[in-house]
C-alpha cells in the first residue's frame, strides 16, 4: 500500500508529527539517514501504518503520486541540501512542505525556484514543541490553495483543536506561514521576558521562595489570561532539583540562549518601520544575560543605590498581576501590528482573525486571550492596532495603574524591567496625540538639511538656521 505522505527527518519533531498523522488513520512513510532514529520511530509506532527507510529512493517510491514530502530538518543550509538530494527523485507535480523554522526570505526563494522546475512548495510553521507535534500542534501554512487543499484534511486531523476547530490554516502565498510563525516566536520571546521580570520582582523584591511564586502564578493562570506559558512557568517553579535539596530554578544558570526567530522578528520590524519594543527588549535581555562574567564584575563595581524589597507596598502582587496582563496584551498587539504591515508589504493578504484563531490552541503562545483577540478582529477586520478595539482598550484601562505602579516599583528597587517598562512606554506613546518628534525633525533639518513638514500648511520645508 502506497503512503499518502512522507516525512524526511525523524528527530524529535518529525517523529512526533509523523506518528500524530498516522494516529489519524493516514498511511505514512518516514526517512532518516540514522538507523537508530528510524528504529526508535518504528518501535514507538508499532501497529500503525508507518513505513521506515534509510534509502531515500525507496522512501520516495513508497509514496503515491503526486507525492507530498515534508522536511523537518534544521532550517537553513540543511534544508537546501535536503531539497537538492530529494528533488531528482521526485516528478513534476509533486510538492515539498518545509516544516522548519525557516527564515521567510528563504521560503520565498525556495518557492520560486521549485515552481520554475514544476514542483510545488508549502512553507509550514509548526508550533507546540514535541508534545504539540505528537498530539496536536498549531500550524501556519503559506503557499498555493491547490497544494494546501491536497493536505488540508491531513493537517486539520493532526492539528490542535479549539472547541472542535482545527488550529491550522492557509494564511497566504509563499512565505506567509513562515512569516506568521516568526512573529509568533517574537511574541513568545516578549511574553517569556515579561514573566521572567515578574519572577525577578517576586524573588529579589519580595524574597519569595519558588513554591510561593508558583502559587501566585497558578492564581494568574485562569480566566481570560489562562495560557500555556503561565502553566509551564508555575510548573518550573514547583520543580525540585534532583541533584541538590533545593529547587531546580535556583540551580539553572542565568544565561538564556536563542535560535534566531526573535531577532528576525525584531530586525524585520525595523525594516518595515513598525515599533515592537517588547520583542526588541526581550531579544536584548537574552543578549544581556549572555554577558554573565561582565555582569558579575559590574555588580561589585557599579553598586546599585537601591536595596531590593525596601519600598514595595502590600499591593505589589496585585499590581504585578495587572502589569503582566496589560503587557501581555500589548505584546500581542505589537506582533499583530507587525503582521498587518508585513501583509501589505509582501502581499500576504493576511486575515488577522484567522491568525488569532490558529494560535488559540497547540502553539506556545496559546491563551484564552486569543479568543478575545479573534473576536476583536471579527468585529473589525481592518483594525489597525489591537489596542484600538474598545473591549481591549477597556482591559488596558483597568490595568493601567497596576502597570505604572509596577514599573515604579522595579525602578525604585533597582530591578531591571525592560519588557514591562517598554510596554508602558509604548502605551503612553501610542495614546499621545503629540510626541516630541517635531524637535527631532528640526534638529535633522539644522544639521543635515533633511527638511520638515509643518502643522499649518502642506509641503516640505527647510530653514536657513542661524547657527555655525
């Protein structure tokens, strides 16, 4: 019996997703150059319609025409090399799905090159980690409707469900899916940094032990703000260390790593001219954490005049929850605003309600808040910024004081809060009918004759400044 689908790459994600698809009643094939990984997959998948191969030609032959072959190998050169290896074994009309965290411009390049040779291509952003891939990820597709339709039933069957709705969709042409996945990861960076700062205030400012912090976070993880990231944060804080008598979080080195998707989000936002300061600061925070040796030296040399915990009010935790919630809303707003700009720039024609719908389950940033966000874009599909929705604005107004008090508490106690403070700065700037950019434009005209616009008449103007 010929397989309906083939997976190249049987690492953690590839093996999990292939078994997920097989569980839904599809006959599938898997390929890996490593016999041990192949044996592991076949052992885990005993009794399912899964064929395994280390011979690439035999693998391709096992799939019925027109063939659908998915790659879940490392993004970048490894993906290009694998495409070149499998392409001579395919026939025009077959198509390839790239399920890696590919850079969106690479997806555009691959899509164009393969189309010119008669092959189809689908860029598929997959979120949810190993557990999501195994039992239901969120998937963001980019490509032609014809190619998507050929695998739609399979992807919908394997995808996470929110109230029975599959969290997968064709979001636009070419790189649309990978671009949306990139911004998803940028929002993920932002929310993770927000939660890290909340942890830091509880730890350094309030002197709380991990189990106490876990109880607080468990309390936050409910209602509209119930989310996967809050859930795993509480779980991490409850974990005892199996090598010492203490808590694991206290033994983890404070140097965060990254795979690049947050940086790509920030870089492309700057190219588009759209502000996403929470994501920017989250990337910078990971970079700052990498300077561990310098930070240890600076702690002794640049002694902070603030004594953490000396001026926190009894309402600090109440304010902190409000700050976390407000900043989380703003992080989503920034990422979704970037998607709107990118959609216009790259011709994606993104449906923002569909994006929010796909993120409601399965992915790392899944949250009950995303249903509220989906409803906002359902009411106003052309909404320029999430914060302009009245129901969202009311949620922000209700948490404004808590966010402001929390940022003051961080500053007064000498604890960094790059994400939370940038959320407040973004909010204050976005709701300012007048900003001091008029001074900036005047300065630019003085030193570089860059011209400026006026408030009282149209056109470009230049002043002959009396300055030498």
